[in-house]
C-alpha cells in the first residue's frame, strides 16, 4: 500500500518535470542537473515571508489559508525552472504543549484507559509542505537534525510517566499522537505543496483548520540542494483571539466566577422570556 | 463515549457560512445543525415532560464536544428549560418550598462533591468512562422499570383489569429517622435526612452526568417520601432550578466547562422544540408516552454501552494536561 503510494507520487513527480521540460522546449536529452557550480560563485540563500503575520480568531473563524512564499538568492539553477535542482521544505509548527496520551485495553469486557504517558512538549500544529516528498529530498539523518517530518518530532516523556515502557511501546504511543493529530487535520503533509515559479520564486499554501490551537506559529523554510540544507529562514504568524470570542474566553478563564454568574443569568432570563412569550401566544 | 472525530469532519464539510466558533469547546460548529439538535431534544422533552439532559449530553459528545464541556453546558440548558416550568408550578401553588429548600441544600452539597470528583477523574483520565458507566447504569435501570410498568398498564387496559391499589399511610424505615420536620404543603411529618439525601444524590448526578435528575427524584419522592403527586413535579422543578444554577456556576469556576455560545444555541433551539413537543404530547395517552420514553431511554443506554464493550478502532486518545495531575 505504502510502496504503491510512493510509486504513484514518484510517477507524478516525474510527469511534472517532464511536462515542465516540454514547455521549455530545448534539449530534452539533459536529465537532472548534477553539475556542482564552481566555488567562486556566491552561495545561494533563501528569503521567505508569510501572507499573514497576525490572524484573528473570532466567533466566525472557520480556519484560514496562509501563503508562505519566497525566493532563492543567487540561484544557480541551470534552467528557467528551479524544480529538480533545488528543493524547498516549509515546516509550520504551533506552540508545543504537554499532552497526555492514553491507551485503552479490555478490562472485564469493557474498554477503558489503562495506561498513559505525558509527553513534555508536542507541537499543537505541524504542517510540512515540500517540493517533492521529503524522503526523496534528504536522508533521515539530515531530516532528523532539522526536525523535519512527523517522525522527527521530538516527544520526550515528562517526569517518570514513560518509565517502565519498552521502546516499541513508547513508539506506539508516539505513533498514536501523530495519527490522532492527523485525523484532526492538525498534522499535515503536503509532499508537493511547494511550487516553483521560475528560477528562484516559490510559494506554498498552508491550510490552518478551524481547530488550530491559538498561539504563535513558526514557519521554517529550508533550501536543499543535493540532499543538504544550504540555507534556512524563520518566519512567524501569530494567532490571537479577537472580538466576542476573545472576550468570552478571557472572561471564562480569568473571571470564572463572574462568567459563571452571567451564564446562570442568561439561562434564567432565556427561560423567563420563553415562558412569558409562549404563554401570551397560547393564551 | 468516544468523542466523534467523524462528527467534527462532517460538520466542517458543510457550508462554512453558517458556522460559529465555540469559545470554550474551541471548535467551529454549524449553527443550523446545533439549533436543530437543541430543538429535537426540546421537542422530546416537551413531548414526554422531561428535562432532556440525558439525551442532550450524549448527543453533544457524539458531535465531538469535549465531554466536560458537554456536561457543563448541559446544566446551563437544563436551568433555562426548568425555569419556566418552575414558575408555572409555583403560581399554581404546587411547590412545597420547605421540602424544596431541604432538597436544594442536599443538592448543592452533592453538586460540589460531583464537580470536585469530576476534576480528579479528568486528571486521571477516567472521566469519560465514569460518565458512560453512570449513564448505562441509570438509564438501564430507569428504562427497564418504566418499560415494565407501561407494558403492565397497557396489558391491564386490554384485559379490562383494574390497576392494583397501592397501600397508603404505611410507615416505612424512612419514618424512624431523627431530625423530624413538618412539611405543611406535602402534609408530611418526616425526618429531613431522606429528602436531603435524595437531593444530594441528584445534585451529584447533575454535576457528573449533565442531567436534571428529575427521572430519579420524582419516583424517589413519590415512593420513598410519599409526597402527594400534585406537589412532586413542582417541588422537583424547584430543586432542579437551584441545583442547576449552582452546578453551572461551579462548572464554570472549577472546570471552565460552560460554553455560553453553545448554551445559547441549545436553549434557543430547545425552547422552540419544547412548544411543539408539548402540543404533540397532549394527543397521546400517558402509558403510550411512557412506553416510548422507556424505549428511547434504553436505546441511549444500549448505544453508550455498545461503545464501552466493542473494541474501539482507535485505542489511543490524547488530551491536555489538567491541573497538576500525571
């Protein structure tokens, strides 16, 4: 299943490069550029920015799409399209929070939570967009060094909550977190999410779902050539509560007694309004 | 009960135009869908003359609302729907205020215990299990009793037999307890302990399950305390209003589990649905209604029980770290 998917993606990637070459016309006999440029040339660097720096979460918030775009300075791409010569990987990461992971097992015929591990810091949101699947871009060591990829998210058990678990059990808990976060659309993989426009420009659209946790998001942009990071850039987006949403949330958490009294008053008032309104109607 | 990820996905797939972001549940929901849910539950509560908390809370959990928020916000909705009923009963002089006060005193204590227990259970990750087990136990017991009673009544009516006459005026163990009080409106001279205990139990259930508890309080008052039937409904509504107000406040303070935006959606839907339900209920016989209600109660019970018994497709669950708990 997984191999088939990979093969499919590869085919798609090949088709894309092929079509790109067709558009350019000249020599199709040159496959992928492997020539390393002479050392005298200035080193390439990446510049990036995000379409939205601040995002307001209001009662009407249903998610938002941000665009991460950038350019490669001193691009040495031999042709008009940088695809294939350079690879760009964009990682958007939310504020890390401690997370409790619980596992159910059968006890006397009932499925109940029996074991749990608390991970110290798990990114609340994690999206990777790349110009092609990250496994093709670089080796696992490089990816791990830069914490790129869902399986390179650092999750360490807090305190002694991880004590007594074997390595494969810990791995199962970690896999559980990744799977659940993926289901909630909070962990996203876009293996072809970065597209090049010409020699040095690239862009990527990243969808933030409605349930994205509020807080700062960090967007890291990596420029790869021949499986190595040649340059990186860090940008930020801040999600903050605004409007009624902010008011209600702050009230509930800071002045929780007043909030509770207001909730009671609203309920009582609604009940009384309903009873007078409908009595008049039916009487 | 497992939070429905599918439910959340389904909601987000619908037209985003009618969505509203719930500030405490921290999710975006469809306004029409939740208004509809509120009015459906309101219709049933109007039809059967019940609070409907036992339907609403599980429904909210199935829709992906966190269990704690479903329970906390449920108490706000029950408060709103009980207020009008309580006022009407009070005007008709169907409330034994003294008995009600004893029930409320017990209820508030039960609610405090329940809310604190809920906090501990959330920390150790067993809150969802506890809620499910409470639902299965109470709904199973009450549903089965109601089913037996209503089938018996229907059968007796078919064969033309008279209902067995209940012996009244008999003294039970209730009458041997100390702290006797005179409840004028109910024409009773009994110990204050049993009503306080019933009140406390109902308050505890209210906090843990997000229900009003009328389905436990009404039979307990009739059969254990021998309160006249005409007084029972009004007095239990009186208790529900005050205990639910206290529970809503405690849930907001202790568990930050009351979402006013969600609460308003459910209240508005519920009020509308209840009017139609009451009109429809007037056309049906009492025992028919009780039979249908019993079937509904047992269905909810089986649905929750099923989720506990069948191996879940996802064994893992994730949640935030609450308080200082491990």
